[in-house]
C-alpha cells in the first residue's frame, strides 16, 4: 500500500478509470453479441439494426480512448462481414 499522498490519489484515479473502461468494454461486447444473435436467427433487418447500434457503441469507445483505431476497424469489419454473408 502506498504511503505518499499523491500515490494514494493515483490508486483511486486508476481504479475509477479501470471501472469506466471495463463498463465501456462490456457495452461493446453486449452490442456485438446482439449482432451475432440476430445473424444466427437469420433476420437480416434485425442484424442490420443491431450492427448500426454496435457501430455507434464501438466508435464511442474509440472516441473515449478505450480502443485503438485498428481494433475498432477490425471489430466493425468482422461484424459487417457476417451480415454481408447473410445475403
């Protein structure tokens, strides 16, 4: 455990940021799972709608600095590929 006041504060700040990052990553995973569920049922309209929502969540995670730009591109691309295979 830290003894210096600034180190104690850094621990608090890091814990807060870690919790925020974990929540945002969880939202991305949930949105991705919704797209996968829609693809598995074969409903293209629902899959497209879920993809649109997932893209929004993934982009907001990037804007908050959670994901690297290439990670975001890979996630969106893999979901788009699944939806395009349905046609």
